[in-house]
């Protein structure tokens, strides 16, 4: 039994958003001094050469990252690195601070190993995030910056929103993610329309003096044909990679009473759907894919890698499994690679795809 499995029932008695805020405060405290950061590192980090790989011109110490939404405002990137995550994605960052949707807006579905959220892009805004990154410096592992628009923005204003956040934060980023797949922000226009996506990519490309890799985060609810159409646009605009997937509006197979809350569902029940999207993308493109959705163990991470993901991320699995999540997944991945005769993660990527 780990410390976290003893603490979890207590933590789960708190309202989810409060538990999350307290958890992040603890992490910030943990990263604030050299001895505590070193102690976290020595307990939780796991290194193995078979886990290292290069993508987007950047070296990743392992393929297990923390997904967007956990550290929206870059408050605990160093603690997340110390906990053994191979990369950290902050955001979604918007140009100005936003309060997001009314509370409660985050729900645990314990019977299902899932969560539903309708946070609605709450965050401190790009200036506060920039100041924090300058004050704390960036972590020692690759940093992704996930960017989004203000909730009330019109289609034209949204382009300007992306441009602003991109120019402000891309100097800190190893990659930037355009998030057009959040199912719990207001639908003022179709964010996935080809014209809108083209305008975003064209605008960011003209601002991309540092040639920072640009990725797009894809939803899990679109039919296969729409995903392939989006892929065509992405490829024709020289986008560097894909993140699949965001949360889902599906409630299939859920048991917990909270299943009737509206918002995006994440965690174990999303696993299969997101792996399907990864497989579909990987069968149709050579662009690197970051797989996310229901990763909570070495097996679920390996499934996504074998389906074509070069890297994986998680959020809900971290909430359920605690600080040792990245270490346990990485250890387990090395065992799975050895079992199947792969010399490295690189060799296992796409192993389940048909030729
Ligand atoms: C509370 C919460 C907030 C999230 N906020 C964001 C966000 O701001 N931007 C984003 O791209 N994804 C966001 N996500 C989605 C996650 O990055 C991830 O795609 C999704 O949760 C599936 O992964 P998981 O099953 O490991 O949680 C959020 C997820 C949760 C649970």
C-alpha cells in the first residue's frame, strides 16, 4: 500500500477542485526549496535509456507527460519534473485571466475511474504565466504550452487571441499546442471549420520566428471522416504534430451518479476511444502523435504507443494514482519493452499498426 492510497480517501472527501488546489499548493511548496525538490526527485524519478527519445527536435527523458489542465498557470512545473514526468504541458493559457464556469465544475466518478469537468478555460492569463515562467525558470524537461482563446471571442478575435498568447509564450516553449477541442467552452462558432483552422495556422506561422513546433489538440467525439479532414488541413499547413485526444461528451458505460453532469469526461472510460483516434491518425500520417486519454498504467500507456503515439500524457490517472504515477508507468514500460523484445520506446511506436 502506498502513502497515497492511504491518503486518497481523505483527499477524496474534499470537493474535487479544492483537493486539486491544495494538491498544487503542496507541489509548489515541494519545488520551492532545493532539499525538498531533491528529495522528491530521489523518491520518484526513474531513468532508463530505453525510455529516451527525440521528437520535435527536443530530447525527452521518458515518454510520460502531464496533460494540459493540471498546471494551467505554470505553478508547479518543477515539482512535476521531480515526480518523474518526462515533459510538462501547461495551459490552456488565454490572453487575459478568466474565471471560467460556475462552481461546482469538476466531478470525480470514482466507480468509473473517471472525472467530468466543465472548468471553461479558467486561468490567470498569459502575462501572469509569463512572469511565473521568468521567476521560476522553465523545468529541466520539455515544456509544452497549450494556448486558447477567450470565451466570448468572435471568430476574428479568436485568431488575435492565439496570436497574442503565442508571441508572448513561445520563447519558453519546446512546443505549442493549439487547443480547438475543448468541449466545455461556449460554442460561439465552429472552431474546427477548415477556414478558421487555416487562419490560425497561417497567423502563427508568420509569428513563428523561433520555429517552435506547433501541435493541434484533437477531440475524441468527431467521426473518423472529420478527423481525417482535419488531418489534411493540418498536414497542408506544416503543423508539426498532433495531440489525441481531449475529453469526451460521451457517457457510455458509466456507473457513477455524477455521470449526468455536463462537461468533458476523462479517465479510464475514455481510453479505448482515444486509442482509436490515435490509431486512425497514425495509420494516415507520419506526424508525431502525443496520446492522451485514460492512461493510468504501463499497459494503457503501452497500448497508445503501440497504436502509434510517440509520447503519452495523463491527468485523471494522476489524480487516482498519486505522485508515483509517472515512475510506475515508466518502470512498467521498460518491463513491457523487454517482454516484447523491443530495444527502446522508439522501436515499439506503432507496433500494432497494419503495414
Ligand atoms: C479538470 C481538467 C481540466 C482540463 N483542462 C484542459 C485544458 O485547459 N486544456 C486542454 O487542452 N485539456 C484540458 N483537459 C484535458 C486533458 O488534457 C486530457 O486531454 C483529458 O483529460 C484526457 O486525459 P486523461 O484521461 O488522462 O485525463 C482537462 C482535463 C481535466 C480533467
